[in-house]
């Protein structure tokens, strides 16, 4: 089974953006194997932040020491950046004019903290990116069909996301689509709708293809989202 899902709206000449399935070994060799045929990127360094469900955005410059953050942005062309997930939302960001990349891990806490919006704002503040030049890919995550949340989670996400079809009430339960909430937050940040691609795969409903923490609990592994330039 294919272990790489290339982002159709970002992967192009000079850049690769992709999401992995559970048929992927979480190491640099596997990422390089996924990029065979692009010799200028397959030997790049790999950088992933220390994810703690924060809304911290790290600007990667010269120092490759891991820091606690759930998003990373950079203008470097010698580094692959990425995040790992098992139900949470992996988001990849690319400014095709300024050539800035970003990787975001958005669980419910990060989504409620506006981590994607903070990432986009940090890109603007640091690199002068503009919303109309940004492409976003939202990878596989747990869907509204399977993600039951308490009212405090629904309210926390709703406070920053606003109105939208990202949750529904089902038999006095709240079912939430975090990927859709992040898509709406990107739209609220000025990203054109045509510049956003979102996977429709639910990690919980597809245990043969994806790891899901809610499905497997502590035995769940991780898949990821990765992006790099050359």
C-alpha cells in the first residue's frame, strides 16, 4: 500500500510536501526514500519540534536543536521540516513567492489556540508573506464521524473559529472536525479557498492505513506531514 500522500497543490518543481500513512517508518531514511529522484533534497537534514500541544511557533534559523513548539517555519532549503500525528491535524504551508515553508501540528488545544493562524501571522511578521501567495495542505486526521468531544472543547475551538460546519450535535454529543476548523481559520486569515487542499480521510475510520490514538490508544504509532525545498 502506498505510504506517501503527496499534496496536490504544493508539490511542484523545487518543493515537496507530503503526508505519510502507517506504512511509514519514522526516520530520516524513510523520508529520503520517499524523495528518491530529487537528489538535491533527499539528503537534507530533518527537523521536527518537540510537540506538546502548545500554540508555539518556532522560526528555524541556524540552530537545529529541538525546541518545544507545535509549528515550525523556515526559509532554509537544506532542511526538511515536519510534524507527527495520530488523529490530530497535520498542516503544511508554503509561500510560493517568498519561498517560506511551515509545518503545523493542530490538536484540539492547538486549534483552540489558533496555532495555524499564529503560524501565518509569524510568516507575515518575519518574512513579509502575503495571504494570497500561500498554499495550504491539510492532511488526514480524525473526522467529525468519529471525534466526540465535550462541550468545553467545542466551545474553546468555536471561540476562535466562529460559525461553520465543523461540528454537529448527535444524541447530545458533540462531534468535531478539527481539519475543517483549521480550514476555516485559514480562510479567516485571508487564504484563498482555492489555495487550500484538505484530505477527506479519517484516521479513526481507516485503521489499516493510518494510526489513530482513539482507535488504538497507547499502542498507536505516528504518521506525519513533511515539507522541504531545494
